[in-house]
C-alpha cells in the first residue's frame, strides 16, 4: 500500500470512529470526544479511591465531615432533579457517591473521581472558611465528574498518541529521530503545551461554570466563590506558573470570569425545588 492510500485509509477509518465517539457536555453543550468507556474509568477510580482510603489518614467523624456529606447530598439531589425537570438524561445516574475527609493541613485541595468519589483535604478548610466556600469548591470538583472530563482527557491522550505514531511511520521515523537527538520527548512536550494544557484549561473553565450552577441549584451563595479564589491567589503568591504552562487558568483570570457569570447564574439557576 503506498503512502497516499495509507493516509486515505487511516483518515477514513478514524473519521468514522471519531464521529461515532462525539457527544456534548451537559448544560454547556461543548462537543466532546469519548473513546474510552466511562464504566471502565469509573471502576478504576473506585479501586484507586479504596487505596487512598487505606493509605491516607482519614477524619472519620465530626462536624466538618458531616458538613461535607450534607453539601454533597444536596448537590446529588439538585443535579438529578435539574436534569429530570429539563427532561434530560442524568449524567450522574451511574454514580456511586462517596465522601472522605483527609487529615492533611499541608494540602489545600479537593477532588472528585469519575463516578462521584470525592475527597477533601483538611488544609483546604483554611481557604474555604465556611459552608458556602466549601460548596463552591465541591461544586467545581463535582462538575469535572458530571462533565466526564476524565473520560475526555483519556480519550484525547489515546488520539494524540495514535496520531504521533502514525505520523512517525509516515515520516520514516523522523519524530523518533528528533527524540533520540534531543534526548527528550520533544513532541510530547509540544503536545502538552500546545494541545493538552489549553484543553485542560478549557475543562477547568467549564468546571468553574458548571460548579457555580450546581452550587446555586443546591441553595448555596455562589458569591463566596470569588473570595475563595482571592484567598487561594494569596496562598499561592509567587508560586503560580505562567498560564500557558499550567493546566489551570490563572487565579486572576478565574476571578474575572466568575464575576462575569455571577448574576446570570443566580438568575437563571436559582435553588431548585426537589419534587
């Protein structure tokens, strides 16, 4: 098979495959590529979550953990009710929600794995300060899972790797030669800076937007969100990398964007009544 026919064959095959793998993110309707089964990632996430629970020191009782679970339950119910009222498929219908509080004051973070497995680090509480602040962060993390961002990132990684492998073949191994000459994964680095980081920043911005919506639907005051990012900016003073090298938008850009969304979301997504 000559090179032209090979390209044509690969292009047609991949085109059909990608077309069948395109879906839309909930609420924002941003087009997404999903090549990896969500069920597979959910199962892997559940296994990793259990390992985290075994490895980390957990706070297993107390007011803060109760508050985290209360916030989470409100979001679970509000998200499902919103999609039900909109006559849309509930993206959380296959979630097995779970919440843990990790006793680590040095880490100011929280995360939500695919399938609704959530962790909050005790160090984050110095930033969130109150229930509305905690709800804002949890809403953002839940939004990543609801929008299937992990599925999307895994799928994009598969696509990029496959594309570079095919390109390496078509160029007679020139990409491999560049990597050997420079002693580093040059193309991988360019892909990270030029493709994955901007794409991840787009997901983070989407999670900011959806997180505000989910917090508002759940009855929390989303005006606390900008205060959180101001406190986070102060806590990370001088430590933030340039935005083009980061997977996250800068705190300043984040605050600006959230302020632009605030009034619209408060009016359009008021606390939802559970039927």
